[in-house]
C-alpha cells in the first residue's frame, strides 16, 4: 500500500516554521519596529517577531529568499533597537543577538530541504 507523502511533507514544513517562529519570538521579540524611520531598516510594524503570526510571516518571507540577509543584519546587536513592552522598565538595551546569523543561515538552508 502506497501512501501519499504530501501530508508528511506539509507537517515537516509546518513543524520547522513553528520551531523557528517560537525561537525567533524568544530571541528577537523585543526588537523595535523601525525606530528611527530609516529606509534601510527591514524590521517594520508587520515584519517582526513580536507575535506568532508576524514571526510566521517573516519566516515565510525569508524562505522565499526575499531580503533575509537584511533582516538578519537588522537583528544583530549593532543594528537592533529595543522596544518597550508592558513589563519593561526601559533599561534593556540588548535585544539583538549574534545568534541571528546562525538562526537565519540554518533556516535558509533547512527550509528548502523540507519542501
């Protein structure tokens, strides 16, 4: 009996996106969306890791190859700027991460392999 591999592949893709979305929300969730209005800053109101839906959208964008390197750059400590959440005191200045390079490179490598 031969089974279709379609549902298994779709599950693997969604699992990969889910894992990367949760990790991204934990690491990059406090990065402020375009704080200075700079035109070369790719983290915007809709393109960020502040919610699960936004994280899934940004990962889908990265999986298509659209400006993933610019998003990775803007989430490094040198470029990322912290936003103020409801429980924040405004003293946290470390919301970017050097891990963004590993995070995005591994995602860009593994996302085509799962599809």
